[in-house]
C-alpha cells in the first residue's frame, strides 16, 4: 500500500473542563500526570498576605502535607516527615506571635521563608518582559513584608535581620514597621519605593545565600515547598541556584529557556549593583547606623563566589517534578 492509498489522518479535539474554588494555577502538559493544587487564597500573588491569612495559609499547607503523606505522594520516612511537620508548626507559631523559646534568628527565618514562599506560589504569571530590577524588587518585598507586619518580634530582631540581609534593608524594615502601625494600607507601596530608591542588591544576595543553606533559611523553605507539592529546594547549592528555584516555581509556564535567560539577566543586574564601588561605599557608610536606639548594627555576609551550575538542567528538573 502506498502512502497515497492510506486513509488521511484524522483530528481529535479534546475539551477539558475544570471547576475551581478560588484561584489556582493550571498547567497543560502533553504527557504524564497533571498536578494542580487549589489551596491558595485568591489574593495570593497580587500582594503578600496579612498575618491572619498567612497563618491560615500555612495551616492549610500543613494539612495538605499530611494528606500527601497519607496518599503515598511523599516519602513516608517517619523521621523526615516528623522533622518537616515540626518545622511547619514552628513557622505557624512564629507567624501567630507564639514562637515559644525559639531564638530571634530562627523566628526571622520563619517570617522570611513564609514571605519568599508566597512569591514562589504566587498565582499571577510573571511578565515575560519584566525588567530584572522589578523582579528582584518584587521578590524582596514578598520576602520582607511578613517581618514588616509581624505584630511582635523578639528583642534584637533588627541586629539579626541585618546579619541575614544587610544593615540597610534592616533599617528600611524597621522604618516600615513604624509606618505600618500608623497607615497599614499605604505602607507596602511606600516600602517598595524606599527599597527601589536605595542600593539593595547586596542584601538580597545575602538573603539568597541564607536560603541556599539547608542548615539556615533553607531549612524552613523545604517544609513549605513539600507541603505545597513542590520540589524541595536544592541542597548544598548556591544563591544563584536557589533564586533559579524560586523563579522556576513562580514562572514555570514560561518555559525552560525563558526562565534560564531571565535568571541570567537578573543575576547580572544584581552582581553589577553589588560590585559597583559607589554602592559599596554607600553601604559601608550606613553599616554602623540604626533606628534601634544608640545600638550600632553591623551585618550582611561576605558573599561566596557564584557556583552557577547548569541552570537549564535545574529548571528542567524542577518542572519535571511538578508534573511527575
């Protein structure tokens, strides 16, 4: 039989219908099992959650994590699951204003991880032509905002935040906390403007370094990611790769090449700002000043050299795990 004798190929149209309560993310895949999670409140992605909704969100994710374990969707290693469940509970306790005997540095990491996780799980798509500085600013506001609006923080929190990020970002957060108590609705926009008006790349890079260490901030990103059905952050990684993980989760629908290119642009922008001599002088000039009485605050870490790795493979692995 020749090719001409064969029946012409036919087309099959498939219609997919779904009912969603609230706002959720949907991915279309050619093969494999489609994974959709529906536990994000409708406002998530437009702006960071307030403390009450943030606590509710974390509680829902903790319940989802237990369901995933029961359904066999997560490794049922008792010790590991107990560790992650305990960390989720400790994050929820800090957000609720009841951290117990948790040290100030850990409490801050709870808030920072909860804020950054909101960026990772945001429902709004990342604009394909977003400027690098806008992406970094958006991530920074999401990560820091829970600290700004926390009803109470342990003594010495500003010193600890300066150590995790930078003295400048710690001062901006302290100032925003005062403004938030007076005008809650207007403070977030003002906070974003203040960050954008000052050199802040070094503080963000320092925060990403902290998140990249599974013994530090990364310890609290992991349970939030696993509870939401996302792949855990890569272990023993670099600041660049942890940012790639954030961006791949927030913009998985853009495709591997686009996300990898966006990470390149963002990283070049941050490194250029961080290595700008004028920026370094400016940061050093304010490193010993603080809004915390007469106390001198130093902070910000010496950043490790880039360990770039293969960004495309990292993104591919993340997206592959999302659609396992």
